[in-house]
C-alpha cells in the first residue's frame, strides 16, 4: 500500500515509494518447497493469515537545488491479512502514523483494503500467479487541519503478482534462487486534490525481487551453520511512473519523473514470525538524495493458530510442512 502525496512536493513520489515499502509486506507464501518471504518493497504473490506489525520506513531529506530543505520522513504501518478460501484472501491495513522532521509534521494515513485471488499455482515448479484490487479510502486518516493530512480522495489499484522458484533446476547452486514481481495501476477517483488544488495523477508502480534462499539451501541442497539456515537475502527494486493527469513541468517539481528505490535486504524466517530489513537507495534526485531504511515484523497466524484464527474460512488450509 502506498500513501499518495501531492506531486507538487519535490520528493513526493520518493515518499510514496518509501511508504509503499512500509506496508507492502503482508504475508509469506509457500508453493511446493518454496517459501516466498514478505518482502519490503512489494507484496508476495500468495494469500495468507498474517499480521504485519510494525512495518517501519525511514527516508532522510536533503537540500534542493533551489535551497529548500526536504524533511526527514518516518512511518509506522500495519496490515492484517485473512484467507477466505485457500486461493482467496482479504486484508486491511494502513501506512499508519507518519511524521517528519525539519520541519515537523505528523498525521495518520488512510485505511486501505484489498482482495487478492491466486489464479494459478504449480508446486512442482514453484510457480504462482495472482491478482488483486485494493482501495485506499479517502479521508479515513488525519483531517485537512492536520499538519500532515491524509488524502481526501479514494484511490483504486488493480494489481498483478508473480513468483517463481528455481528448485526444479538440476544445478544445486541455482536451486535456491527465486524471483517475485508486482505491477500496480493506481487510479484516483478525483482528478484534483481538494487540499491544495494539485492534480492527482494515475501512477504505474512496478517492482521485483531476486532472492537467494539459505532456508531452501539448508533444507534441500546442503546443510548450513545454524546462524545462516533461516535467512533469505535478496535484492529489491520498486519504481513509480506517472501516466496521466500530471500537468506541466515546473521548477522544483518532479511531475513526470520515474522514481524509485533499489537495495539489498535480508529476511529471517522463524516458525511463527519473520523479521526483514532493507536499505533503500534512491535511483535519482527526484527519488531522494540519501539512503533510507525499511523494516518489518510479520507474524504467521497460519502457524501460530492453524486450527482457528489462521485457517481459511472455507476449505482446508494447504500443507506447509515441506517448506521449513
């Protein structure tokens, strides 16, 4: 999920990418013997019963060419995901509480809901495809009188997800590799932001992860020392491109720029929870001038309470024993 800022701010889309990472991680997916962790820049491709709390994001500010100072941005988000059937899930969450320094401002983000459906899974080839639609509900966060108000408009976002593990290869070095990807198209329900009169653009957001699972290596290739056996290091990237309703370019504004962050990450996969951290490196000046950070703690309700809170409302839960 991402909080949409006015593109009139010099680092607006960078902040949106930052906050997307803060609450995008909501679940870990198991396909065959493969665990796809809850990554920090994009959502994983499956549906699960999980609670991400907290999801933290930080992006330092900087001095603009015109001498103005961008604030340091902080965020604490959350999300709860629930399976309806083994292939259908819903979630509710928010980018939560955001605050800035230099100058100081703070506020609560809007609530976002999502429905996700897994269209195809192939456990033998560790392959999965899913789609979703999310809605960020306008004016469900801080009011216009807040120093950091939430968006007064609703945004609808169709999404597509894909995941592929390479455990079906013969080469033992390549088998721990996995990739995931996500593509979103965010459509504001109004073209003009009533807070400041700026335009609300439609935005294409796309990201991917390249993972090398030491958890998989330890289970199916060769045994590792205990301190490495539950880790999944990765490289992640996410980008946002304004598509329409951007308005003319003006000095100090980035209304037409593609922005994004890339960086290394690592995830610890426990029996009942996951911890992930990432360094986010801006790809250009429009995205930021300094390295930020993302982190999440994700609780696996499907493992904590597999017969009650953590099972689908309808249908039997999928087997998870082979993936740990």
